[in-house]
């Protein structure tokens, strides 16, 4: 019998040979994805998640696998695993980073440079094409991934221009629209926002994805979608899936943990 559970939304950043800050090792990532497959969780696309939130999709066990920032390691290390296991994912893109990486990549094919997060952030400025996805790679991944906004600049302003929040929302949406990507969903850089900024964002987007841990039920509320930052552990993930698939357990767990 079908019913409405809570949908677990997982938040990843880097997938690399070794684990580290906001980084899952390749081996553990593969085991985590195999666990999701083994436990018969349906991996939802953004469109399917929207239907669930609106109460139009009944599902027994569901998960949304998300990645932030558009790191190139997602193409080399995450995409093949998801494709082989026939799982779906979503990548939230800072469009300025992608544009800069694509420009440099077109001029000169750049070798992938897998770096830990602290070094990768520096490399975004020095050589974005080596560390950030380009539109060619994004196009190749459309059989597995949905793509949506992570702002335009990620509020880092690496490339010489500062943007207002209106510009962040508008420019990202305009570029994604031209590229045939999702234009309804926005993921907050570092999870930081205020009620005023959210109100501005609602002029451009409908679905807002946070870094706040919690449950996601079909209540029609889509301006604070909850996600769980993934740890480098298979047993940890199994526990989180159990807890946050159940609205009651997930709510109690959050109250205990604070």
C-alpha cells in the first residue's frame, strides 16, 4: 500500500579518492549509492519531488540526491556510479562559475584536477576549467542529473564583479533557462539567507533548498526544503534514511539534536 512518507534529501559536494571537509570518498560514495539501491529507495528528479510536495505523487520510500557547487569531480566520480546503478541526482550550479569554466575549456581543453575543498576553492579563480563543470560535461550528464540554481556568483565574487541579490537570482535563472535547465529551484549558497532575501527570491523562483536538516512532507510548503549533509559513512547513511523517511522519527530526532 502506498502512503506519504518523508522524502530524504541528501546534500553532497565533492566526491574524491579521499574523504575530507564536505568530501565523500569514492569508495564510500559507491557503497552509499548501492545501499540506496538495495533498500529500494526511489531517487527522485526535481519534477518528481515537486509532485510529491504537492501531494500528487505517492511513494513508499524516496530520496533526492543533491550536489552543490558544480565541482568537476561530480562528472568524473559521481556520475558513472549513479548511471551504472540507474539512480537520479540533482546538481545546483553557480552559473558564473560554469560560464567561466566553459570559456576557458573551449579555448584549451583542460585536464581535470581533483583537489581537496580548500585548494579547490582557490583553483576556481586560478583555473576554473580544471575544477568546475563546463556546459559540455553538464550536457553529457542530463540522462542522470537535473540542474538548477545555486546563485550566479555563489556570493564569492571571484571574477571581478559584485552582484545584488536581484542580479544573482535573475542572471542565474536567465542562463539556466537558455541551457534548458530547471528554473524553479534555488539552493542557497552556504545555506545563508534572510526573510527579506527570500521574499526577493520568490519573484524569480518557487522552490528554495536549504542546508537545514529535517523532514520533507507533502504539505505544499516549498520555501524551506530540508537537506541532510552527508557523512563519509555507510552505516550513518542507513540510520539517516530510516529516521528521516519517517515524519515522526525525523521530527523527534531534530528536537533531541537541536
